[in-house]
């Protein structure tokens, strides 16, 4: 898999973890009660790690990432059976084979796409 896609998947995972920590009802109290973790401090640590990982992205990908994650949530999605799992639109077969060579995006929803093994 392309190294840039690997970074994007790591960033997405951390971003979704932060979102769950701050927005899911009761999630923060579980973190405090059972793990003795302050949710705000944990969110700040996640933000720092996200920013650190973003520095490894190409500038164009980094910009697209910064615009997409706040609105789309899941910015990196698989293509299975020729279908983007972000918007469920068919991806042209000419693009499906080359997905893991570079960083490709869905023409319909703009999410980063990859073909799982």
C-alpha cells in the first residue's frame, strides 16, 4: 500500500478516536472512571499526534485531508467490487487497478480510495 495512504489511515483512526472521545455520550465518563484519563487531555494528545503525522503527507494531500476530515469523518474508504464505500458509486475499472500505486480519490465524493487485499 502507498505510504501516503498508510499515513492517511493512521490519521483517520486517530481523528475518529478523538471524535468518539469528545462527542459520544458517556464515552468520556468511561474513560475517566475506568482508565483515569482526562478526555480533554487525551484529545489534545491525539491532536498533537495527528499534526505530527500530517507533516509526513504531501502538501496537496495534507490540504485535502484538512478540508475533508471535519466534514466527512471517514476520509479514506475501500473500493470493493468496483464500488466506492464512501458514496457507493461505481469507480471506472481503468482506475481500480492502479489505486494502491498512488493516492487516488473518488470522482464522486472526493474521499481517498484504496483497494483492500
